[in-house]
């Protein structure tokens, strides 16, 4: 249970970053603009900022390795994969 408590903030951190990256994805915005859905898709992020945010998903590995929380590393990798998959399956109108 201790591994989950230590890893949970990193999982929430990755969820926020993945949702932000999905919200500012140019391909999703292009599809969203082609549909009849009226909404605000004006939030744009530069490509370098998107790359930096993507690399921030690797940062939780540093404290997890320093704490020798190898179960937490496996949980984080699994959660990162599942969160990325779920967010990519969301329709553009929900994000």
C-alpha cells in the first residue's frame, strides 16, 4: 500500500500533463474544427513547449529510483500507458 501512496501523486501529475497535451494537439484541433461542434479550441502551445511537457513525464522516474520504489516504477509505467490510451480514445469534443 505504501508504494501506491507514494506513486499516486506522480500518476495524477502525468494525467494532468497528458490531458494538457491532448487538449493542445494540433491534429485533434483540426478534426474538432471540421465538425459541427461549437466550442473553444483556441488554446495553442508551441511545439517546443509540448516537447518539454512530454519529457516531464520522465521526471517521476528520478525520485522513484532514488527511493528504490521499483513497484512504484512498474505502477507508474502501467498507469502512464493506460492513461495515454484512455485519453487518446476520448472524442475531441470532450477534451
